[in-house]
C-alpha cells in the first residue's frame, strides 16, 4: 500500500493554469473577430462622376417625356370615351321616355277595353240597328285593333332599342374606367421619374452643380455649331438652286427670242411665267402657314414647360406643336407618336420652317423647325419654351404637316 500511494500526482498545478488559458483564448478570439470585421467592412460607395449624373438626369427626363406622351394619349382617350358615354346615356334617357309614352298608350287602350267590355261579333250583329251599321262598327273596331297592335309593336321596338343602347353604355363605362386607370398609371409614372431626377440633382454640391452647368453649356455649343453647319449647307444649296433656275430662265428666253415677234411675246409671257407661278403658289401656301405657326410659337417663348399641358399659359412639347399648327388651320393629334404619322416625311437636310422635328428612338419629344438648324420647343420640366439647336438631342426624323 505505501508503494502504491507514492505514485499519485498532485492536481493543484493543473487548476491554477486553466483560467488563464481560457481568458487568453477569448481575448485572442475577440481581437481576431474585430480584425476580420474591420478588414471585410464594405467600403463607402464612390460618388458618381458628374458626367454620369448628367447622363442619368437626361435619361430620366427622356423617360418622363415618354411617360408624358402615354399620359396625353390616355387623357385624350378618356375624354373621347367620356363624350361617347354621355351621348349614349342621353340616348338611353330619350328612348326610356319613348318607352314610357308607349306604355301609357297601352295603358289607355287597356283601360278603355276594361270600361267597354268585350262583345262577341255575333251579339254585335244582332244588337246593331241594321247590317250596315254592324259592318261600319266592325271596320271601326278593326282600325282600333290595328292602332293597339301598332302601339304594342312600337313599345317592343323602343324597349329593344333601349336595351341595346343601355348595354352599349355599360360597355363604354367599363372602357372609360380602363382608360382612367391608364391615365392614373401614366401620371404616377411621370411623377416618379421627375422626382428621381430632382432627387439626384438636389444631392449635388454647389461645385458639382457648376460643373454640370458647364457641361450643359458645352453640349449646347456643340449643338449650335452643328446647326450653323446645316444652315450654311442649306444656304449654299439654295444659292445653287437659284442659280440653276436663273440659268434655265435665261436659256428659255434665248430660245424664245429666235421665234417671230408675236410668237416670242406669247412664249415668253406664258411658258416660263406659268411654271414659276405654280411652283411659287405651292411653296407659298406652306410658307404662309408656317409663318403663322412660327409667329404663334415665338409668342410662347418664356412660358414654362408643364407635362400634360397644351396652353395657353404652359405647354409640353406636343402640346406646343399642336397649338401652333392649329393657328394655321391644321389639326394635329395630341401625342408625338401620332403627330409623326401626319404629313410627309422629310430629310434633315431638306427641313423648312414650320416642319416638325422628332427626337429619340421612342419619339418622345418634338420641336418646330424655324430655320438655320434651330427650333422652338418646350424642352423639359424646369425649363421654358425657347429656341435651341435641333442637334441638342438625337434626331429621330421630321415631317411636313401640311
């Protein structure tokens, strides 16, 4: 037993080191965790370059312009549908009154028959003063029966017509509800895009706003330079055409000069004069209309852009073009998408004052060409109606409305 007891190991040494090891391990784990968190923490998102902000804002305004055209189309459809519904309801009311009149007439016949009672034809014959009187009374009753039958037929006809119109009115009301829903959706879409654009601009510092304004000025200058080149090219082409026409007139005069005296006078006075007069008349007609259009458009310069507006105190882009061409007696649809389908397509190089120039692939903007590569248009929210280069935005195409 003493020998066995001498081999036992004391346990006190193990207990003294355990707390220290646990504390050290926990401390190391905490430090490691903090270090890992610090190392893996997401860096702050870099602020977008001002050029990217400009592109984003321009894109939001373009999207808002497209949504505005959707709103304009839905509003026009809603207005037309409301007019149709009102007409149908008025027609239903009139037909209902006719039904009531037919019903009253039938009631009068029924009351009369109730008061007089029904008499068999044989009894009527024997009660008559003479056979002729019977036949006279029989014809009278026949005519009375025909009137009653006609009243019944009229009642049924009016009732069927009223039912048909009432069904049309119900369908039109359902369609009106759909167009009004689309109208509200388009309006919300416009407001969302504009709010996002304003929010983006509001976060810019004063220095960034100044930089953005400088980029805008640079963009405008580049667009103006392109407009000047177009104006110079158009002027050169016009000069060449004038020279060619003058040469043609001179050659025609020389040819007619070789004829006899009377023939020369007749030929010179009629042939060239007729050709020139016809051409001038056609061109002059459009030019006269275009002048009215541009006079109206110039008078609107300085008025604010308001989406969905068509005057007289504010406009969106297609509202301005519609109002301007109305002054020339030409009715244009409300939206850019429909206006681009009116008239004749023309190339940019062949633009004349009064032509409509459309922009972006989605045809969400339009302006009125005034000449020299410039247009009058209602640009975007926060801006006023103004003159600007047609190259300020990507051109989709152009039309001559009349």
